[in-house]
């Protein structure tokens, strides 16, 4: 299992996900970024920041 908190990349955002894989998290983050943050496309730097902030759930 993997976990990601949007607030680790976008200060003040309370959204978080726990999914089986990093790919599942990225799908959820992309939908969230569009609906909540107005980002239709995710810049490569943002995707990289998300990847770095995904952590294993123990």
C-alpha cells in the first residue's frame, strides 16, 4: 500500500489517498488536481513532486 497527502505538495490541501500502487494514486491525484485545483494538465515537475511524496503504508 502507498499513501499520498496533497498538502505535501500543495500547502493547505487536506486531500489524501491510500492505494495499492503509486499508479492508482496518480490517477486519483490527476482527477483531484483538475476538479479542485483547476489543473487540466500536470506539469512534469508536479508529477515528480507527487512521486517523491508517495510513501509506503506500514
